[in-house]
C-alpha cells in the first residue's frame, strides 16, 4: 500500500493515476527511460488516433506480445524449488564425482516435479507419471538426474518415444481428451507394445495419483555407471526415498481435488516450504558389478525392468532438502533446462537405448523451447563453478569468453582466459569394449514383458490390487473401439488371470480373448 499514491480521477476520461513521488521508485521502459504516464497512450488530441511515436506503449505491447514460449513437448506442467544435497559419507572408493567425496558436503540443487502428458494448464491430480528432475550444481559441472516417480518406463527404445507421446496426448483430430490414459489412441499404442505391460501396472496403481510431490519416490530409471579415480566401473540405479513417507490418494479423491483445486500439488509444495516444513528425500543407490549384470535374469539396459531391492539393496548415500521457493516461476521453473546429457566426472551413461536417445532429445528440444544455444547463460541453468571454453556468440550471448585466444591449439600463454583440456581430471568416458554388427534390432534379452508386471501386481495388498483392477476397468471403459479393450485384457491374462477376469467381467465381455503372444505383433498379425 505504501508504494501507491492515488491522486484521484483526473480529466474527462476519469483516468486513475498511480504516481511515483515522495521517494517511490520510478517506473521505466526496458531501456531505462523514466515513464511519466503508463496508463494513457500518446494521441493526436484527446480523442484522436494513437501516434506511431508512442515508444512507451509500443515497447510495452511488443514485449507482452512475445511473452509466451513453447511449453515443453512433455512434462509441460511442473513445479520447482531450490535446496541442497548433503552427502552422508564419502563414496570415493566407487566414484570420483565431486559431490560424493566428502561426508557432510553440501551442493545446491534445483528440483522440478511434473506431470507428463497434460498441457501447462492441466490439473495436478491427473493419473500420470510424475517427473522428478534434479539439477546438482556441482563444483565439476551440472549433473542432472532426470527421473520419474515410477522406476520403469513404457518403452525400451527412444525411437518409439514420439509415438508413445503422440498416443498419450490429445487425439490430433479433436484435440481431446487431455487425460493420458482415458482414450483409444493411448490404449491402442500400449496394447500393441507389450513392453509397456509392466509400466501399465504401475500407472494403473495408486503410484500414479500421489497425494503430493512431497509423498512420492523418485527413480533415475536407467542403469548408469559410477567410475572411481582408478577408472574402475560399477553399475548404479538411483532412487529417491521421501522422508515424509509414501502416500497416494484414491481416484475418487483425485477427481474431487482436481475440481476444487487443480493447483493442489504446486500449492502444497509452495505452502510447506514457506511454512518451514522443508521436504526431504534420501538418495539411494543400488550398486552392482558386471558379474551381477551378466547373471541377472533381465537385461540391466532394459528400462522396463527393475532390479529387485531384495537382490541389490538400496544404499542410502545422502539427502536433498528443498528449502527455498522460486523468486519467479517463469525465470526459474519454466526456463530450467534439465538434460540427461549433463553429466560429471565419476558418473557415466550405459548403452540403454532409451537413455542414448534421451541424450539427444533434451538439448535439441531446449534449443527450440528457449530459443538460443546460450540458454546456459540463464542463471537457473548456469553452472555454479568456474567455466572456461571457447564457445562464443549466438543469440543473446551474455558471457563471451574474454581474451585473445578463442581457438585451440594456440601458442598464447595458458591462463584463466586461455584454458587447456586436462587429461588427469577432465571427464573421460568409461573405456568399454564394444563390438558387433550394425543392426536395427531389439535384443532378445529385452523380451519377457510379463514376469515383472506380475511380480509388481502380486506385491500389492488386496486393496491396492483392487484399485489396479478398478483403474483398468475405468480407463478401458472410456475406450470406444472394442478390439483395443480385448487386446489389453489379452496382455493382462499373461500377468494375472484373476486380474484379467475381473476387468473383463466388469467390462461385460461375453468371452475371454486368448492370452497375447509375447512378441511384438507384426503388420501381418494386425491385418488378420
Ligand atoms: C522432459 C523424464 C524418457 C524426451 C522430461 C522431464 C522429465 C523426464 C522429468 C521434465 C524435465 C523438467 O522438469 O524440465 C523422463 C524419464 C524417461 C524419459 C524418466 C525415461 C526413463 C524420454 C525419452 C525422450 C524424452 C525417451 C525422447 C527420446 C523429453 C523431452 C522433454 C522431457 C523432449 C522436454 C524437455 C524440455 O523441454 O526441457 N523427461 N523422460 N524423455 N523428456 Fe523425458
């Protein structure tokens, strides 16, 4: 209230003036020119045409016209917060990653939670996967752990991702429905992609309607590598365990909350942080070696499979605490650019074909979404450690390298502005023997789409199993093309007979379909 000074209705138009004065800050244009009246355009006469000369109005409207940038092609709706990661112990024997070297070491983080399929304005309680993306601003570069709240994924190869997402978003002719799971295209796609079956069990479970971001787990999903200072490699799966516990709502509640407060999840995160009730998640690692990978009954490069915690326990290595809301939603939460390719010495990729495709996709889409190769100059994306390189120019370059040298090799003296690559400490990809034919083929070791789906279903309590059955029934009841319903049930028969029968009965099937063939259907199968 202090910053307003009304001087009442003035002039024939009855316009209301709010004026700077008495030490109140003066409004300016983006060029810094003080503004004398921000509410009336410059006209030729009080009732005459607006002049081209009105630089104040033109600048204001020009900027407004360009406020929107493309929303993320997936995970468009999200909410972020700042915090820190604290290491519980040194992991220097298994990784040289800087953040894991010293017990008690704190590293700043930014975390963004999201839904996948809905557009930016969609409700928070949709039945959907939740994104759980963490940017660690380490002293050796930004490490992004871009995960989800479900440990497996729908597909095994990134080349299928555009199809998965097309099928899950609004149908292209009619532009609805928004709900990921409640329509023919989605169920058509997943029923023709048996590899989705395990993920379907999770997404029809209560995990897909978390009570809030604070009460959900997170997973890196893929197998990654940890590399120590000697260059030795161990495999790792990353987990986030909420210290608040794991809680979901039931479908009935989700619908009511969506109606009453579609911002329920983002409001919950904002309110709890402002109240000083900072949410925390512990970082866990399942660490295993090549021998385990070679003997495990599934392929550790297959993102539709988990490694049971009974076989490789989760070692808790640290925690994140989210203790600061953003200053500005757009500048931080919208403009943050997570990328699986942002990796640091001590952590490396595996050949998981889903991960390999992601490494291309994020950077590529962010060039379009954020409009310039220089989006790393935005404070939310900029590393918080020294940066020295010869990349220059481009749209909106804000930190062009200083000094004469902008190429390598050069014979100018090495200094802060003239860096050199460092064989001892620079990021070095793990040496791995690779041999084989160049083929477009899915490994046989990626088959068996049903065993872990069954394992997950049977691990649920009776009530949870009931929720899964009801969710399948509800979602499939929205599918108009009946052969799609049957195809889904034919997969469920390979998971659990009672589940398949329960769904079929509730959907009013007159007879049960035959169990699905496990292999991917061919074009010929479909035309029969
Ligand atoms: C965005 C997770 C698979 C492409 C995201 C985000 C998360 C995520 C959490 C939101 C990041 C944010 O908050 O800004 C995952 C997980 C996957 C997966 C866990 C599988 C294990 C894929 C695949 C592709 C892909 C296979 C493409 C081949 C994208 C794109 C975005 C995105 C293009 C938007 C990025 C942006 O505009 O900034 N993903 N994703 N994702 N993902 Fe994925």
